[in-house]
């Protein structure tokens, strides 16, 4: 009736889950990473951290298909650009809980020295490596111009270097 309040019980369905283990190629548990489940047909994203035995549980997922990514430490490191996933897979959680075990690879390292037009080391430059799929890694050069990009997956990379003052070096 108009102006009246009626109590109504609403039962909410528990969200879907994805669980599994993260291991290194030699079978040791991987910790210190973040597992990200990203919906393939929407913008839902959920995260979880593995326990000391490498087990993870991502909860409260909507029904659907998800891309599961293992990121170093987190999706972002220190405000820098997202790192490449160390492992990834896809899983369907339409009908209930899903399980996905992943092997986490360390990835390759690209290191070098940034030099200016005068051939001297360039400190404070930003070095970015990217691939067309959108994965990228970033690092800064130290006082001797040295930089180090870690966790790179196989592929062909485009390197860009920006010196201080945001001018393009190469």
C-alpha cells in the first residue's frame, strides 16, 4: 500500500570462484605474485594472493569466461606501467567453481646502458619495452645510465627511451 513499508528477504547467490596453485617450472610453490581474473566480456576484475604453498582463491566472480593472469608482486609495481604476466590462462566459471593450476616462469631480462648524443651515460632516463599485444615493462636508468627490465616474455619488443624533460632519446 502507498506509504507503507514491507520487509522483504532477498537471497543472493554466492559468486563464482577460481582456485588453483602457482608453481615454478621445478614444482616449487610461487608466492609474492597477484592472480588477476579479468572477464573477457566485461570489465569485472578480481584479485587474490597465493598462500605460502602457492594456493590461490579468487572469489565473487560473475558467471562467464575469464582471463587469469599472474602478475609479479601486483598488477602495478610502484606506480609504473603494468608488467607482463608471468603466466596466464582462461577459465569458464559459468556453471560453478573452476580450477586452474599455472606454472610461473621467471621471464627474460633486458639490461643495458642509456647514453646521450655525446656518448656519455644518461641518468634518470625512462626505458620502456612494449609488444603489440599491449604488454610492457618500464625502468629508469641509474647514475651510470644502466637500466634493467625483468620478466619479459618471448617476443619482439619496441624500445623507447625518454630523457629528463620528456624528450625522446630513441
